[in-house]
């Protein structure tokens, strides 16, 4: 290829990248307007009178299911937080998924577990159950010990089988719930009987001071890697997901917090143990099941941060996480490809899934290709510094605008990170992430795409950290 031809290709790719980031940013900012309206409506509905509804009706029993595999660092704090929840009709089901560490032993010693008979039906197939335990000090606690299923989905299904609640809340073992989380989430089911699932804004626990399973103080972590992820989570939950939920088009109830009607999950077949992204797969299958059967339904979302989860603070764990997320997205899109553009599936088929394919599936590859093409063209002298700088400025300005919109929405929704130093650092993270971190994520998306095509599996490396105690957040 001649230098002129190469230059033409490079310029076309760079222009596509600029067009992509401009279109993505414009759509995200438009979602910000819709999200602002949703926040306003949410605050209007959550009046003291509405909250009193929970106190004056017979609330549905909720079984909180905690799949735990080698979670000795966090599982006790997680269970303590669940026991402290401000909700009357509560059951906690911890599923020890064949842990090779001290997860089960810690639970047995801390909560004085004793063997109990296996007396429940198992409509969802799982790996064999080795034993059921109940606590003699905490009546709400049940521990299911089972063979390792190799995935969270198998453990979650075992917990759903064992659950006695009308509603089941699936969380991660490193998730810390707000004490009022269930009261807040259950309101959606009380307000609308057609509700089959509720998602929530999942915030990041890094930097927070946690004691006895409760968040004592919310602050930014010292790690810039974690700060970048805080901004990412704000964009994901307070822009895209909140806007999607406005028209019953929510594509995913996060694995860190998903509250479902138990019978709906069983009717949809439970979690798919062969799905890499089991949470998005289940959410889409719920849409499909109810659309295909002609039953009215609603999947709701609350913008209040009802739970917090740990974000990776090392590059290897973050890379593994993003590879897995990418493989899970592409696998799910392929499995549910008949939903794409199909009016039978409503907003999900016509809008949210196509949007995800365009911007999360194809767009990230176009973005990385444009970064690379523009940089190589600059090095070969095909592109001058002035045009290159202009492209980078456009990318930075559009990306920063979306992130700053998310920070503003977080202020409206939560009033968190508003102390002077934290706010300055958060705004800085929203801008700095565009210089390197965003490009690395685009590269990981490309690698994850190759892995998906090659059939690469596995969960990957994920380091856990013990929750911070009484010391001030770092």
C-alpha cells in the first residue's frame, strides 16, 4: 500500500472514530435529560407517605441469596450487613459453592451453624448439594453447601431452589447493602403488581469506611484506577440504565443487585450456567419469556445506591474483568440475536439491544482502530500535529462532557462525593480517564472480542481485599 493510500485509510478510520465518539456522546447526553426526568419522578414518588406503605402492609418475604466461592475475606462482613437490614420478613441464603478456603468454616464458627434437613424442591438443576445448615443464633440465616459449579449461575440457582421468599435478591459475596435497601427496592413491587424485577445503582465501596457490615463514611479511594471506575459506574447506572428503565427497556439487572419475583426467574429457567454474563442473559430471557407469552410485566430500576461492591485496584484483575464482560456481552447478543430489531420484543428489541450492539459491541472496536490509525498516521507524517491534536481534543471534550454529566446526576441522586477535595478529584478523574484509561479499555474490548470468537472461557483472576475497618479511608 502506498503512503498516500495508507494516509487515506488512516484518515477515514480517524474520521469514523470522531463520528462515533460524537454520536455516542450526543446520545448519552440526551439520556442524561431523560435520566434527570426519571430522578425527579423518583424523588416525587419516594415521599414519606409512600415509604409508610412498607410499614403498613404485609411486605413480601425476601430471600437474599449470596453465592460465595473462596470469599473468606468478605463473607462474614457481608452476612453481618444483611442481618442488619431494616426489613422485617427476611431470609439470608448463603451458597458455599465448593470453596477451597475457609469460607464455610468462618460461617460455621461465626454464626454457630448446625446441620439441617434438605426439605425443599429443586426446580432448577444444579451441582449436588452436600449439606444445609442453619444458625442457632440468627434465625434468618441458611447456608447451602454444594459442589463447585464453576460459575455464579449454578450457585445462584441453588440458592433460588432453597429460598422460601416470594422475592429473591441475588448479590455478590463482596456486596454491602444499604440498611434500607430492601424497603426501597420492594416499593416497586408494591406500587405495581406487574413488576418482576428491580435493579439498583451499584456504587463502589473502595475508599469507604465500613464497620459491622455498614457504610460509615463515603469517600474517594486513593487509587486512581478505582476512581476511574467510579466515574464509569456513574455513567452506566445513571445515564444508560436509568434511561432504559424509563420505557421498560432495561437490558441488565446487575449481578451485584438484582431483586426478582422467584416464580418469574424459575419460569424463565433460572440463571444459565453456560452464560458468561449470567445477569444480562437472565434479564433478556425474562423479557423474552413475558413478551412471548403475552403477559404484562415491568422491570424497574431505582437510582439510589442501594449497594456497594469492590472494584479491582490492580491492572490484572481489571483486565480479567473487562475481558469477561466483553465475552459475556458478545455471547449474549449472539444467543439472543433474533431479538435484534424485532418489534415483538418492544423497546429491548428495537432500541436498547441494538444500541448496545452498536456502541458497546462495534463502537469500541472502531474507537480503538481510529486511535491507532490516527497515531500511526502521525508517526508516518501522513497526519500533521494540528489535525491530530484537534481529533484528540474532540475525543477528550466529548468524553469528558458525558462523564461530567454523570457526576452531576450522581450529585442529584445521592449527594455523595461532594466534599471539596473529593469533588475536585472526581471531576479530575472524569477528565483524566480520557488520556489512556479509555484507550486501554478499548484495547481490552478488542482482545475480549477475539477471545469470544475463539471460545475462550473462564472467570479470570480477581483479587479481593478485606473491607476497611475503623481506619480512615485511603
